[in-house]
C-alpha cells in the first residue's frame, strides 16, 4: 500500500483519512451498543414520570405531562432518607472490609509462603462455586448463636465473607502479574512485609482494587434477601427495603417503583464514574516499569 | 526449623488470618450443614429428621431426568456466554482501551445493564419478546421478516436462546470492566515499541496483548461459568422455567424442590452435586490454562 | 494513606458497628409482634395498630418482610431457633402448616373461636369458607389434632373474567358470558372473527394452570373420582383425565390462548387484560385492585369457568386467602389472640377491604363492594381449595401435570402422552412412599 502513495504529504493524509474512517466505524458500533444499554434506563426514567394508567400505554419517548412529583412521593413513601444512611454505612463497611481482607489474603496467596497455601486457596475459591441453597437456615442458626440477628454486624460480616472469594481470586490474578523488582528492592532497604504490601503492592494493583470495589458496592447496594433474613428493625434496613413498598403481593406501583429505582441507581453510577479513573490510571502513571 | 524461618511463616500467615477466620465462621458451618442435610429427608420445618444416607443422591443420579435437562440448559447458556458474551466484552474493552474520544462515557454506559435492577430488565425484555406487541416482532416486520415473528419466550425453539440473550446482555458489563482493567495494566511502552517495529493492530493483539491477558481471560471465563451456571433471576422474571422444561436451570429446580415441594434434604443434595460439578469444571479450566501458560 | 488514617478508620468502623448492636431491646408483655409480607397493606396495618393501641393499650408491632419467598424463608429459619414472633403466617401448602403445628409453633385456636360471646362466637362472624383453609378435620392424613389453627383476614375466589366492552364490540351480549365449554368456543370464534384476541392467563406461573385444570377435573369427574386419583386408585390415563388435558389442546389448536401466555408472569397477563388486548382471563379476586390501578375504565365481569359437564358442579379455587397464626410458645398468646379477634371484627375488616379492594373475611363487612367484587363475593360459595381437600397429591406429580399442560399448550406433546408421563411419575412416587413405610 505504501508504495502507491509516493509523496510523504499524501501518505499523512491517507493515514488521517484511514484513522477517521476507522474511528467513525468504532464510534458507530460503540454508540449502537450504548443505545441498547441506555434504553432500559431511559425507559425506567420515562416511566417514572408517568402514571399507573399510562405507564404501559403511553409509549412516547418522553411523557407529555411529566409527573415530577413522583420522585418526591417515592422518596417519602419509601422512607429513603433513613435507608440511604443505612446503605451508606453497610456499603462503606463491607467495601472497606472486603478490600482490606481480600487484598491481604490475595497478596499472601500470591507472594508469601505458609503451610497449606494451595489447598486453602482452592477451598476458599470453591465457596464461590457451591450455591448453597439451603444455607440460609444454617446461617440464621449461626447468627442467632452469635447473637448477631438483627444487628448491623450480623448483616455486614456475611456479606464481607460473601465477596471474599471473588476478591481474593481477582486480586491474586493481578498481583501475580505485577513486577516483583520493586518489592525486592524495598526488601533490601529493610522494609517489613506489611509495609511492602501497603506501600508498593497495593498502589500497583489499583485497577484491580477499583474493579473489586465497583463490584462490591453494587452487590451491597442491591442486597435485600440477606437483609430480610438477618434484620428486623426497620431502622436497620438497607435501601432495597424501600423499594419493596411499591411492590405489593399483587399490585405494583410502577411509576413510583421506577422513580425509586432511578434514585437508587444514580449513586452507584456516580461512584463508578469516580472509580473509573483508577482503572484508567493503572500501572502506566505509576511508572514503575524497569 | 530456625527461629527466623518460623517467625517468617507466622508473619506470613497473619496476612491470611482475617480471611481465614471469616471463611471458617460463615462459609464452613453452613456448608457442612447443607452436606449433612443432603443425607436426610428433612422438609425444612420439622424438628424430626430421618437419615436416608445416599438415597437422595441415588435418586438424583438415576431417576431425575429433569435435573439433568436443567443442567444441559445451563450448559447451553454458559457456552453462549463464554463465547459470544466474552468476545463482545473483550472487543468493546479493547476499543475503549485505545485513546478514543468519549471513552469514559462508553465505559460508564456499558456498565449500566449490570447496575439495572432485575425488575426493569424483566419488564423490558418481556416487552421486547412479546408475541403480539413485542418490539422484536415490530422490528422484524419493519424489515420485511414478519414471518419470523413469534412469542419468543414461549416458543420451544427460541425460549432458551432468548433467555440466554438477556443474560448475556445483562452480563457483558462485568467482563468488560475486568478486561478493561487488565488491558489498562499492560505497560504502554510495549505497544509503542511494537508500533515502532511496524506491527499492525492484530499482530500487536496476538503477540503482546493476548499473552499478557491470559490470566485475566481465565479469571473472566471462570467467573462467567459460575455466574451463568447459577442463572436464576432472569428466568424467574421471564419464563419461570417454561414452557415445559425448556428453560429450567439447576437453581430453578433446586428452589422449586426446596420451596414448592418442601423436600429440603433433597434440594440440599441437588445443591451439593451441582456445586461439585461446578468445582470440577473450574479445576479443569485452571489446569488447562496452566498448561497453556507453560507452553 | 498513612497508618494513622487507617487506624482511625478502623476505630470509626467499630464504633458504627457496635452502636447497632444495642437494638435487641426487651419486649414487654404488652407488645405484640406481627410478621407480615403484604407490602401494599403496610400502611393500613400501621394505622390499625395505632387504633388498637388507643383502644386497649396493647402495642402491636408490624414488621414487613417481602417478597413472600423471603418471608417464608425467614419464618422457617426463625422456627429452627425458636425466635418466631407472636403472630406470623405460614405461606405454603397444608403440609407446611401441619409441619409447623407438629413442631409446636402454632397455637390451636378452636377454643377461642368457639367461645360464646355476646353477638355470637368469633367463628360465626366469618364466611363459612374463610376458616376451612386452616382447619384440620378429624383423622386427617397428617395426624394433626382436629381443630382450626389460623384465622383468615380476607377471602378470595379465583375464576374467569371477561371484558364486557370487547363483548359488545364483537356483537355479543355483555350480560351473557358463556355457560358451557361449547358456548365458550363459539364466543371465541365470534371474537376472533372480529379481530379480538381471546384468552390470556399467566400460565408461566404453574399454580394458575393447576387451578384451571383442577376446576375442570372436578367438573368432569366429580370430587370423589378426582380425590381417588390422588390416592392412586384412578390413573391419570383415565379417559376423563385425558379429556381434561385435551381442553388445553383445544385452547392451543383453536388459537384461543394469546400467543406467549404459556410463559407469562402475572404482571404481563394483567397488563394484557387491563389494556383490552384479550377478552378473557383467569385471575383471583385481588385482581380488581390491580386492574383498577392500570385501567380504571376497564369494563369487565367475573364468571365461573364455562362448564364442561352438567353432571358435577363447577368449583373454583378460593376461600380464606391471607391467614395469620399465633405462636404457641409465646407468653403473649392471649394478647395476640385478642388482636386477631379485633382485626377480624366488622369495622377493621371494612377498613382493610376498602383500602386494598379485597374481599373481607368477616361476612358483615361486605358493605358496598364494587360490582365486579360483588360478583366475586357471590361466587365464594363455589370455592374449594387444595388446602381443604381431604387428600393431597404429591407435589412432584402436580408439577409434572402442570408442566405437561404447558407442553400441550405449545403443541409439543399430546394429551395422551402427558397422561402417560404423569402416571409414570405418580407410580414412581407411590412406590417410594411405600418403601418409606416398612
């Protein structure tokens, strides 16, 4: 190809043209996929502005008479103020716990030596596989023995444990591939293993940690089955309990439910947006290579 | 063993201790309880339990064709997810990994399906697949393929694939996020060096990106297998396992055995067997990938 | 991040966590706790609880656990640890209630219900059918002491509904819904000629199939023969059963059933009927509230499923719907019973019924019901329910039958094939239960 374009100037033009066409098609594709992802959210949003009668009959892109008051109604009826605070506490606690414990564990599995390492890794990972359907009764009995029923801790600890397998697996995968040279040189400088883990390994694994944080936040934010089992007091319940108000045994109040869903989804997206930059700024900006 | 060595091992063990403690409290006890119950005829309520030994497993292996049918369905969806869903996720992650305009926006948008509540997903897709007023049928008749239109979720030929498509649409965002993080971890210098050597996009991908990404591919594929084999919510929101047994999956069978027929012990046996199969699958995958890495 | 920061954070975390631990306060004798699952009644319940406290100084704490699957899980888990509340519900089938009674968690309310009071006994205020779901007759198959173990707070009937407006549009008389199966087929033909889709049901939820099939089985062969099938004395390959199964083949062959109804969940089917995209549906009396929300102008009536045979009456499922039981181990039992008694009084029942457009369990509260709801109330006399059957089919067989009907509806299997398949499951189950009793 290059032979045809003899003049250096036209080659540059060709390159630019090629780049532009390529990026046009890339964007066309990305936009197409984006539209399929956006459509349900938009539908939920548009539905949240309709009434129970028009929600399935008015198929307009945006309702002619938007009922913005649905949002106020959803907020008060679902008691979101209270639940938001609870969910914030649970999410912070579980995320902090998972990130700390899983990264310690993953680092140990990746770098350190201790007896029964391989077997223990397999056993922990295998808890991800077994979808213990009947375990809710056993868990309840256990929490009851530990006096953790109807407490925040009783809701937080099982959730940390629930995310550990995924967290250790994910972080170990990334730790395994990190260059060891920096850690070695730090060791020469007399740093202890905790210091090496904290100051060197963790910052390097930032993209993976951000991913784990994103997954954990979403899981905790959307959790309600465990909450129903463990918690009793309304004052301890998480956000999803609020959404239940709109879903009766038979009647579902769609506009209010959709408004509630939009309200609950926004924080997750905001946090994801914020954590994004850690996924982007990976190892390149840390500039540790070689 | 010298004092220093012992000290080192103890110090190393402390790293794993918190995970270990949580795991032993909250995973092991329920796990053994389920194992124990799988050898009983417990109904989930009574105080009295009758020991039945391996009878549940025997029945499951010899006289429960619907469980194996549900397993087959789950394998079918998993196969689609492993191939189509993950390739799509990888391709999109690869596109977003390049410095394109608005890359951030796409990254957020692709994560929307996993974030969306199951209720919305169920409503939307029931509407898309509806036999009479569905969007898909409208679209097909618009492009002149009206003959193909049908009630997608209750047609025995399309129901399972239709459910699989929903699952893949909802799930590709997970793989996308992990794969993107993996791609971002690859040092840019390697790409630049390759570009200086005049390698084109495919060569760069084949020789630099893919080998470095193998551990991440393994991670994503194992998570895909686990996530897809345990598919449940989407089925309940769309077909409930029907028509007939065409979209039944292991978890729907387990739950209906446990709740609808109150055979708690039997359901536990199903869970244990299902878990063992998943475990075996993952082990095979890890072994195979170890070989691949050594090559 | 520095060490100080981390340490500070961990301490903060502990403070937050520990502060949540003090919530297990001692509940006194005068606080009755109720676990319920009815999200849409949460606010009425709270209001009623306040009213009760004002009248009696007994505090009632309603705790909501929804959806119903989570609720059932919670109740089962709590039963294992003796942490059940004073009042709760057993969601499930009769044998689940029997298991709860056997484990000593449910109080026998027969005495309280039969105690003479001014204005008759507590029992006499209920619809006759309302309490039957919680009643165990003498010599029942579970070996439970005869008695009534729970009270219903509402009743329901599950039957067919037809759209009067679409009837008019098709030139049919909206006051004359089909009485017999032949008439039904004829009406469907007329509706189809006018471009109106006929029948939508949520047959993705297999209990709905079960209910309709059960209605027709009882109509065609009579209750006695129907129950004999459960006992294994009549095979599912009996011509009567094949006829029942072939009804579903007719629904499919004549394209009476709306495309896709075989996997529909209730929400989809309800939208279809509320938006006048089908002339008939099959639903419980709770649907009145659902349709009213979706389309207040929907003009429809309730009818019994069109009869197949004149020999036996057409019966539909129904009776007591939402029931509460009292924890036998609670030392607040007396207060709990007092509250349930109060909750099922005329005034409270009227409040509950009005708020959620349900049929009250107290017959004096019928008051002014909407026209459709009155039609449902009128048909309560035709109701029966698996929970009041003297014998029960094994759930495995029921599922095989319902799933088999789905296969017939999509034209995959014939009624004969399904009859044989179900019979095979039945024989397997019977063999197993014989082995279980050496």
